[in-house]
C-alpha cells in the first residue's frame, strides 16, 4: 500500500519537531485556501488536492503517538515493492505528456511530472499550456529561477492572458519583487475583471507592508465582489482587520475581526480577534481571554499568546492608572495556567516570557512599576537557579581541593615541621569553609527553590 509522504507535501524534514510540523500545516492551509478560488483549472485542482492532503496531515500529526504510527507506515511503504502504476502517455504527443504530467503531479509524483513536462517540450516548445504547467510545479517546488523562465515563455507565447499574468505575479511575489508582482496582478484583474486577482494583489500589498493601499483594494473587493469570493471570505476579513490595525483604524479593525470569528471556530482567528479587542477595551479583552482559557487552557500555543495579551492588558492599564497592581496580575495568571497541579508552561518558558515582558516595560519607561514585587524576585530566582547550582558545585569542589592540598602538604612537609605547615593550612581551610558559609547565606533562595521543586 502506497502511503502519502506528508513531509514532502508540507515541504518539511522528517526530523522536524511536532510544533514545526503543525506550524507548516497552518501556513500551507493559509496559502492554498485562497487558491481554491482560482479561475485556472490547474491551479485550482492543485489547491483543492493540497487542502485534502493538509486535512489528512492534521489528523496524522495530531500528537506524538499518531505521528509515530504514521512514521512506521511510511517507512514500510518506502521499502515495499507495492505501489500504484505510473501514468503513461497514451501517445507521443505533447498534449498526452501534459495530461500524464498532471496525473503524476496530482498523485504526489513530482519527479515523474517533471520528466513528462520535459518530454512534452521536446515535442513542441511553443505550447503555452506546457510552459504554464512547468512554471506552476516549479513554483510549488520553490524552484523560482525555473518558474520565472517558464512563465515568461508562456507569457511570450500567449500575451495578455489573465492566468499567466497572475502566475507571473505569484513568481515575483515569492522573489520579493514587489513592483512586478503588484503590476501583474493588477493587469490580470483589468483583463478579466475577476476579483480573485484583486485578492491576490491585496494580499501581496499586505505582505509588502503597504497597508493603506492593501486596505483600499481589499475594501473595494469586500464592497463589490464578496459573493464571488465566499471561499475566501475568512481570509478577506483577516487581511482587512490586519490592515486597518496597522494603519490605526481600530474601529474598522474590530469590525472585520468580529466578522472573522462569527464565521469560523479557528483558535488562530480567535486569538487574532483578542488582539484587536485589546485595542478597543482591556476589560472586554480580558473577559474574552478567560472564556478562551476555559476551553484551550491546556494548549501550550494558546498559553504563550494568552500571557502576551494579558501582559499587554496590564501595560495599558499601567499607562492609564499608576496604581495598577502588577503582582496581583502575575499571581492571577499563574493560578489560571495550572491544571491538575501541573503548570502548562515550565519555568524556562515563564522566564523567557517574563524577560520579554520586562524588556517591553523598560522601553515604555515603566519598569520600576514591576520591581520589588514577589513576582519579579521569583523571576530573578528562576533565572539564576543554574547559577546557584554552579555556585554550590564550586563550593564542594573548593572544599575537596583544599583537603587534597592539605594532604599533599602533610605528606611532603615531613614530620619535623608538621606543626608549622598544619598551622597555615588550617587557617587556609578555615577561610575556605568561612567563604562557603558566606556564599550559602548570601544565596538562600537558590536552596529554597530546589527544595520547592523537589517537594
């Protein structure tokens, strides 16, 4: 039985961590969801297949157990002689080779698809469809130089074609050539009046941080072509709310973020909405986060964003009210993130988050507000716990070395002057023990933390 290689489909290594795999699934879903509305049948078919693959991959990589099971099946499949027969051309024409290339590509056989495309080009190098398909699969494989060459050739053979101009825009967008990408998307839209190309242009403007123009084009799309883009409604709302947030129009940002969560149950979209809600009201944002925490409290990814937004709420309150109780906030957060007596985030993760929070507070000139609190002291203790451990190790090694020196001096000094040497060595050893006692009482919290962890 042939097993789909989801690692290849997602464009990641088989040694990638589960977190990286899940991030790749999210980014691939965002990329291909918008392409399911493409007017070009090849691009649309590819996107629809990819969305199916992504849905399957999400189940396979749900947790470490399901991943291990899949990895075993994949390994067996690699060494198995079983497999599906390759699609072969019905005749030696470039059209037949192109059809076979499509079948091979949609079956996940990229190398075979490439070979069929090359055979088609040997027969006829003036077929724009073949060049287009080569450009599409080259772009999919991140081979940008081949993709640019192929789509440029397709454009030469068939000028003023919206599909070809759109793919030209895709290639230049991936190459970070903003001017050309936006130009070709605009030309494709003007030629066809197909709003899908306007969405691509808006996305490109957003990626290139031209938020005002992106908001203008996407708003035009929303006002005039929303019904034509029902498949991409969620993505349009996300882009619009993000653009309005960047240009400081918080009311419009909130409006479209609210539309976004009204049509989807995605955690990512809910967190996006929470970030926009913070701009509107700290209290509303905190209440909404508490609601999410009841459902997603044991989700580590949620907790990281959760703390970031809660700290943002506290900073906003500190700006407005100098008497904001910071310690109470942190204690409340720590209580919120404990389930079944186990913290969702370990101490290292908490320290990293706290460091980022302190840096942000320093930039705002309000770091004094959080110093001299128990939370801050605990943060310092956790951060330096490894230093305390090293100090205790050094203390023990110091005592051991002094004992060795004492024994060596005793042996080498001879019996006639043992008293003199013993006098000085005893003083040195006493000094070492005294320094260890001083170090012990100078860092009492290090010992307390260790006892707390063990208990």
